[in-house]
C-alpha cells in the first residue's frame, strides 16, 4: 500500500487517518496484529493529535551520518550502527530514488552469510560508488535546505564488500 498526501494538507490527512486507526483499535485491538512493528503501533495509538505538533530535528544537531557498504551494515550515525531503515531520516522524498540507485548494486545473503552485503558484479563497483556519492550530495543539499536538520554532516566511503561475480 502506498499513501499519497497533498503537501498543504498532509498533517490534517494524517491526523484523520490516525484518529480512524485509534477508533478501529477500540473495536479490533490492532496492537495484536502488528507484533513486528517495533512499537510503532503503540506510539500511533497513544498519539494525541489534539496537542500541538512541534517540529524537531530529524537527527540531533552535530550528528554525522555515514553511508558505506561494509559487512552487514550500510549506514552509521556518529560512528555507530544506524538502527532502522535510513530513508526514515531523509527530509525529502527525492533522496529515496538516490538511495535505491545506490543499494541496487548490492545484495545480502550470498556465500553462507545471510546478512553480509555483497556487490553483485565487480564491474559495478565504480557505478556503485558514484551512486553513493550522488546519494550523499543530494542528502546534503536537502539537509542544508531543511530547518529541521542543523549541523548534520553526511559522508560516503567507497564500498568494501566481497563480490559475487568477477566479470
């Protein structure tokens, strides 16, 4: 399912949607349905949309977000593994396309390690790194334009993962 909201009224649309989910929960007990959502449903059901919404930073001021394919990870925040899917930290949708261009060159789960990242073809290494640098450039531009991301730095390190196919 893909939800699309008009920018000028998305807060109102989200409020209406959450109120409907909260109402449905009273009748259906939705919290039991979504056991693998990492607490999101509980937060959603407890959210008070009558309270004012205060926009805060996407990441703490002074944070450093690093993208690199290495071992089982591809994103770090302040030199620690970033838990969660990186696009949740992106301030605009255009970054998702750049993120997908970068990640399309790799896969997980070859050679016995289901979590290890692998580059699919050695010939793709240069294109993978170019896509990674492009991702960081687009993200940096969006963060600079956003008032909710003060002093955030981003970087890309060339991929350092095994290759599935040498040619």
